[in-house]
C-alpha cells in the first residue's frame, strides 16, 4: 500500500470517528489533561514560545494552555471534524490558536516550535516508514534544545485502540526509535480511565532535542 493511500485511510478512519461519536465518549477522552499540563509547565518554556499539540483535535489541552497564558499554540489533527469540535467549544478564543488539518507524517509548519506534545498519535504508527516520516517532521519542526512530550500505551497497555493496532512503548523502545538526537529526561506512568470505565496504562516520555 502506498504512503498516500495509508494516509488517506487514516484520515477517513478518524473523520468517521469524530463524525459519529461524541468527543467525550471516545476511549482517550480526558476531562482534565492534568499530567500533560504539569509536564508542559515544568518544561521551562516561556509563554510566548510556540507549542504544537499533535493529534490534539478534540482534546481539552488547548483550553488549558490558553487559560495558562500560552500565546503561540498550534493544534494539528488529521480529522477536520475533531478540530471543529474544539473550535466550537472555544468560541471566540479559537482565533488565538493556529489550526492545522494534516497527517503528522506529512505536514509542514512555517515556524519552529519549542515544545511538541503528542498524546496517543505516535503509537498508532505501526509501519516503520510512517514512524520515520513522523520523526523527520519532528526534527524539522522542533527547535534545538526543544522539548518533546510523547505519551503512548505502555507494555502493560492495550494492543489495539479504536479498532486499530498500536505499538506499545517503554523507555528503551522509544529511545531507540527516536534516535541519538533525543535525550530522555523523564518518564511517568499513567493509569487512564476511559469513559466506559476501562483502565489503560500509558507512559509519558519527556525528551530534549539536541541536533
């Protein structure tokens, strides 16, 4: 299957998810992105430095970033339907955010970012070429000495999500995948409770980028 076909299939899948399910009914929904906000706030970036939330479509993270005073926020999602959910929720505040409908493996941002946040996108990339393309975009977009916060299912977590296979990650596996330019600074575990009451084990990894 071609990369373009895979990307189109991914987009069709996620557009359908967000067109047929309420945003607070999907398994990855978090009413309060407490851990992500704590890690972002501890990253030491200034409020006027750029942040991108990759796969942040219907997430509440952007609401909290705006409330905390962050001024340069980009939210990227492959599903336009997911972005619309958040734009409508934010109302007039949505104009303060840069919205990008794109595949994380194939997009170009016209400015660098100091912090790249990804909760549960990378682990859906089961093909090596897709992971390589994602990491290539990450390297092009993240500023030197910038911070990567990446959350993925742990080795004790699910092996599928939204009817799709995923790749589980521990610190060793994600460090090898990202390569030597990324230095692991911190790991946290999270037991995420889904809206249906199931518990999913996540790892949150914090890296600094040293090209």
